């Protein structure tokens, strides 16, 4: 089993990474293979609704999104982490997720989200991040509190004892759910895949 952790911060080894690294350690202790993928420091544009990804399963802009999509093919679960900018996830991460989820298919694969902030805006950012997996029929992994950490530096994040405990709990629950899904598959239990063919527009 593999979990791909997406670091949506421009700082490769910053506060968001610190939270993801704490999760990675727990997942590895539970026998889950992991990889942290950094989206990088270049601006990541959003989706332009060209429709090309519907046939190619790749974005026409060949950047970090396509690199992540290649890694996502072997992933059984995902963690999406982002810093808070103006009470919302960093813009590059939102652009990344818009295109990543348009091009990829992750139905029934568990996902977790994490937000990192110096002080405020975490719950508003979590609301944005949660919409991606819940729109795509991905079981959303929860913890014993909202999955967020506070700190202005990695060292400060590590001092947020409750935040670290929360993301570690998130990782434990991710490992548990992945193993439950694997056990279900071994018992012949598969999710029911029903293709949507009914669309309702509100303008008549």
C-alpha cells in the first residue's frame, strides 16, 4: 500500500512539509509506503476547461501536475497539505488541485487534508481542500480534531503538540482505513461503480 503526500507549499522543507513528515513517519511505522511530492516554487496556473485531459488523462500544461499524476497511478491513498494564504490554501495549490482532479481518477481512494498557518485561516482552508476528495467519491479520513498545525517556522510547528498529535492521529486512521479496504478486497468486497449519466442545469 502506498500513500502520496502532496506538499502544496512553495517552501519544500517548511511548515507544511513538517506536518506531512510527521504523518509520513507514522504511516511508515504502520507498514505503509510513502512519498512526499513537492509542487515546487513555480506558479501553477488553474484549469482553463480545454477538455483535453478527458481523453489523455494528462493536463495539456506539462508541469508538476502531470508529474504528480504519474506518481498517483500507484497510490492507494492521498494527503493534500497546504499553507494558508489570506485565509485560503496557497493559490498554486488550488490551481494544482483543480487540474490534478480534472485529469485524474481517484474514486474510492482515501484522502486526508492538512492546513498550516502562523495563526488564522486554517478551517476556511480545510473547507476548500475537503471539497476535492468529497467531490470525487474519495473517503475522507478524519482525526480527533481539525487537521491543522500552527507555527511560523518548522521548529514552531513541532512545538504545536496538539497539532502534531492530530496529524499523527490522521495518519493512524489513514493506515487503518487502507488496511480495512485491502481486507475488504481480499474478501471479495468491491465498491459499486455507478457512472453518472444525469445532468441538471438550472438555467432553462
